[in-house]
C-alpha cells in the first residue's frame, strides 16, 4: 500500500463563553471544513456531534475557550480547551444524567447530563484534563477508516 | 414516507423558505432535549419538538436531520429561521401537541429511532454501556450505533 503525502490541516477557533446566540458556530465551521476535505460522512457526523457537545459545554459551563482542529488522511483531532471552573469530579461528570446546568440552560434544551457520554461514544479516543478553578481540556480523536 | 406525507398528516405549515417536500424520510424522533437528539438520531430523520431556539437548528445540522416540525403551533424567531434557510433545512409548524403528532406518524407507519430487533439498539443499553465506560478517564472505545 502506498501512502500519498498529504498536507496536515491545522486550524484554531475562538469560542465565546456564555454567548448562546452564537453557540455552535465553530462546530458548524469545522463541519464544513471536513466536508470540503472529503472526510467520510460517518466520520463527519461523529466529529460534528462530539465537537458541538464540547463547544456547548464551553458556552454553558466556562468563560471562554478555543477549538484546535487538525486532520490528515487517517484521523481528525479535536482539542477543546477552556478557561473556566474546571470539573471537580470527572467520574461523576461523565455519568449520563449528571449535570450542574442552570434552569435557564435546561429551558434551551441542554443540561440533560448527556454531553460527555455522547462525546465518549462518538470519539475513537477521548481524554479530559481539568484543573479546578482554571479550566478544562478535552481531546478527541476520530479515525477516518471507521 | 415522503416529507410531503408527514406535512399533510400533521397539517403543518412551512416556516422556512425551503421545503424539499419530495425527500424520503426513514425515521422520526421527538424530544426537547438536544443531547438526546444528538445521541439517538438516525440518518434521514425528521425531528418533532416543542423547543424553538437556534440551538435546535444547530443540533439538526450536526446530525443531518432532514426537517424539523415544531408542535402546538410554535413558531421560531427570525434568527432561527434565517439559520435554517442558510443551511437549507426545512422547518414546519403543526397545530398538534407532541404526543398526538407522534401518534399520527407512527400510526401511518413511520418508524421511530429504536430498532427493537436489535438488542444493542435500545437507548437504555446504550446508556448502560456509556455508564460503564465512563469510569475511565481516558477511553478508547468501540462505538455504539446511533
Ligand atoms: N468545560 C467544562 N467546564 C466545567 N464544567 C464542565 C465542563 N464540561 C462539563 N462540565 C461539568 O460536567 C457536567 C456534565 O457535562 P455533560 O456535558 O455530560 O452534561 P451537561 O452539559 O450538564 O448537559 P448536556 O450535555 O446534556 O446538555 C456538567 O453539568 C458540568 O458540571
Ligand atoms: Mg454538555
């Protein structure tokens, strides 16, 4: 098998925390980039869902953040890092149904406590680093070969 | 089932500038929880919801929903409609309450998001798997089917 040389795509995006009117814009941009580079439909779908959940978590739970995208022929890497409260108990936070979201957030259809488990299911690899009082970094990898 | 049939059964009115009534719809789902929509939606689906925010449209984008029907005559604001128009997503508004709207479509033969013949396709088992997996901080996991 020959592997063709491929440019590595690298791009970064800022997320404004607490700005619900623009929440999801970055995930939407990333989705369009993945479509343009011809990533498989199923991979785009998984990446979009997990990236959107992570972006919403920054908007809902943190002050500000960014998403770094890198992609090559084999895999898509999404790193979502924020400045925010951090996660005190990661095991608890990962449990489906656990949420500290406000009533206001719930009225917008979020705060079911499903986001982190959705991300874990969509990504081929997920790791979370969180420092209480500083922020959270979620790294996800999506392989393009299914 | 065609989108046109759904619109007729629900006596729905078109809200957005695109309608795409001749599209084939394979499944429908109903929820006001966006993380549930993100977790459970299958391709070629239509969503019935009582939630009328731009986030519903963003969520639809991430999971390739074919259309959204707002129930109980709910009507999204201009920002939400504009977003849907930009991405070519048809929006409709139906006078029926959520339960009745679902019943009408189900009775007419439109399947939901669960496949009861597949024991792994029930969302309870999906949630249970997520719960078990989530005790690890770093997960490299096999995916459940959406
Ligand atoms: N970036 C973050 N910063 C601080 N806390 C977070 C962050 N992400 C998640 N959490 C914490 O983990 C909990 C669970 O997150 P998860 O995404 O699973 O659910 P949710 O955001 O509350 O609801 P949903 O994702 O269903 O809308 C959150 O309620 C919050 O307490
Ligand atoms: Mg969340």
